[in-house]
C-alpha cells in the first residue's frame, strides 16, 4: 500500500496550478496561502536523490519565500529520508495512515441517532465549515474567505466535502476527501468543534465520505491517524493500519 499511497501523493500534487518537478521530486504550490501544510513536495517512488537534486528542490521553495517541506511514505522511497537529513531537513512528525476498502467498510447501522450528514452548497455553509475546522484544530489555521473558497473548489474539482449542521444552524464539524487517483483517495481534515464532540460527528462524516468515494469506484480510501481517540473512530468505520507517512522540513 505504501507505493500506492505515494503514487497518489504525486498525482495529487500534480493537480496544483503551480507544480515544479525536479530531481525525482514533485512540489505543489498554492497561490492563495504560504501555509506549509498546503505548499510541500513529495518524491517519486523509488527515487534516489543526489545532493544537487535536493538543492534544486530547496531552491524552488526559497525562490517563492516558502519553507522547504515534504510529506511522503518513506518505505516507498527508502533513499529519500537520508538524503534530506544530510541536507539539514528535520523530522516534524511521523503519522500512521489507515486504509479502508469496500471489504472492510462498516456502514452505520440504520436507525438510531446518527448525525445527519450534508454536502455544503452555499457560501454560508462553506464559511461555517471552514470556521468549524479552524476551531476543531485549535488554531493551526485561521478561518478565512480563502479557506472557504478552497473547500468549494475541492468539491467542484472532483473531491467530496461533508458537514454536520449544528443546532444553531452553523456547523458542528466536517471533513473532506480528495478526488480519487491511483485507485485510492485521501480523506482529510476530519474535525469537530469542541462543544459538539462525542456525538458521533467524526464517525458520521468519515463514513459518508468513504461511501461516496466507493460509489465512484475507488478501491480504497486512506487517512492519517494522529491520536488514540481518533483512531478508534476510524477503525469502527473499517479503517485498518496501512503504514506511515513522514513529514520533514528545512529550518531557516
């Protein structure tokens, strides 16, 4: 699965409007933000970068005033991590990724009090979802018009976006899923506002998005798990351990 996830990462970055391919790396840049989480690179599976290759990649980031940063499945490109560390890159995090297939997927049982999952369509709904995710992730990013617009574009460009409406008409939480590539798709940004947690919001949107991607014919969906609590939510939907993803960046 590591190679498939890595091939997906390459294909997903190649969808960006500003893409640089150099020395076995693909870098994708977002025009509307300097966030390191939206401006990063990934290696081609099996690449063996030279110091010159790494320097050229760093230059693509530096000329844009951005932090050189990569995300990748290290087992799919085993020579990359060492080359990056030799150039001064430091590890930000190592996350486990989980994979769901139509065989392992567990749909919510009919009946009960499951939260109602919706697809945002109005500007107000996209703004509410963006604000909810900003709150859910503890200020890692600020709610913004650009963030709401990115959520809308994701849906328009073939991805899936879902949310659960709060009692006040706002948003309790939600998540997104990329357009499929390489017979898989990445489910990301699963977040619930603190006041609405432990009510099944994360499980409901995860199940709805996963089902939507399977209905489109993808053979799997994967996501990253960053904590024991969230991992339990995902395993109940049918996600199983798949491997790890490495995050590295080059300090100034």
